[in-house]
């Protein structure tokens, strides 16, 4: 930018001895200074402004601006490096790594491997008729019926499984094909056939099955007009009870007439409870129905055993549900806990209990412990 004076005297061109600072702005790139003072004042802004001539008064501010420009990125880099160092220090203590360590510790001591205290459970005399019941589906009733019965059979007890579920899962889970038998529980309940004629042997020693077919689905309606409809299974069981140590009744996930028949024929109720929140909601209703059956049909009926199933040690919810159940039912809840494993889900597709399908698995060990806890060392009967 060039500043021009309004009144210029031609004689001023000859006077170069005194230099005005503002006059330096009139010098262009082609002008050559004649005074040492002008040389100093003109070279300084040329170096700082890359050839543009500016007033010499503004040149002292340039060093301060350049220092600020250098200091700002330097401080920013140091701040970023300090932040990066802080983030790196926090990486080893992320919650994910703590959970993985907890998972490994949980696998080392699974709940199924705990020592069982048999002193708190009474030794009940044989024979025992146990109904496995829970009106909530998917809690492991059939899985517990099959594998607990197989565990009892391994201990030398003679066990009969009665399949009252129209789905027939206990029948297929024990390897019995519906095409290989002529009579089922439908014939026992609706045609008054002998229960002994419907019993089939299984591949497991000392384990027998009274199978079920889809025909049981119509029993709920067909039993309505029948005489003494709630006692039909009880009368059938009385004919074979002396031939077995344990009779395990697999009830359907409902509270209809089929389940009532199972509760009326049994002396004990085993309740599988899945270690999740919804499993607790139906327990109170089941206990009320057991009391109704006990007061009207079967005075000797009681809830003797509660089994925690599908336990996942990686979740805090499973431990909370287990503690809640134990606090309300300390004597009925078993110490043995059934874990959630893939092998337990695979065994029914091969028609075998877990004790035969994978004898060394966690599920097999858990059900063996449960069998010892349920039997509690009861003396086997001689025949």
C-alpha cells in the first residue's frame, strides 16, 4: 500500500538528509535507496513480507506473530500425545477383559461340581412316585425326567418313566419309536388297559418307559364325562408300583386333566425351574394347584424337590434367581445345579440320555449328582 502526500514541493527531491518513516512507503520495488537509514528500514519489511513494502513500524510485530504460530501447534501436539498416553493406560482394565476372566473362573468351578450335602434331605422309603411338573414350558421337565431316571438306573434302581405329554418327547428321547409298540398311555387312560402291557424296555439297563402318542391330545376333552376322571392314572400305577423303585411321571406344560391325573397318582412333585426371571412367576401358581390337589384328591402329595436347570454361570441373573429360590425353599432346592450345555440338547436327537450319549460331559455329571441327591442312598429293594 502506497501513501502519497497532498502537497509536494519539487525541492524535496534534492533533500535526502532527513528521512520520514512514512515516506518509506512511497518507495517502490524499482526505487533504490540512497541513505543507509533508508536501506535498513526498507530491507526489514521486504524480508518479512516476501517483497511487499510495508511501513517499517509494523515490522516489530512480526516476530511475536511468528512465535505464536510456532507455539500453538507445539502445545497442541503435546496435548494430543498426553491424551494418547492416557488412553493407552486405560486399555488393560476394560470391563470386557474382566468378564472374560470371570467366565474362565466360572468354567473351572461349574455349579454341577459342588459337593452335595445329603444331610438336609430325608431318606424316603421306596417305592417313590414322582411327578415332574411345571405349567411353564421350556424349563427342562422332559430333559430332567429322562436324565434323572437314567442316573437313578445307573445307581441300580429300577425306574419306570410314564410319558404323559402328548408331544411324546420323553418317548423319542429314550429311543422308542411309535411304530414299535401297540399300546400307549392313551389306552391306559381311556380304555382302562393295564399299565404293565404298555411298558417298553429302553437301551439303558433298569430303565423302562410307558410311551405316549399324539392321541393324548384328545384326552383333555374325552376325560370330561368320564367317571372318577382324576384317579385313572393312580389306579393304573397301583398295579405296577411294586415292580419299580422309582416311577417318574413326565407331565405336560399345563394344568389340565392330564396333569391333575399325574399329581393325583404321585406322592411327590419335582419342579424344574429355569434360572431366569419368568420361571419364578409360575412357581406360586403351581404351588397353589398342588395344595388344591392335595386337599381334594391326594392328601400325601407334597413338593419335595426343586431343581435349578439351564444355569448359565456367565450371567448374574442366573445366580440371583438361584439365590432367590434357595432363600424361599432352602430344604426343597437341590444342591446339584443343571448347567446349560449343548450336549444336553443334542442327546435327544440320538434317542439316548446324556449319561449314555456323553458320559463324561458336564450335563452327565450334573444329573448323576442329582440322582444321588434325590435317592439319598435309599436301600434297593430285593425282588
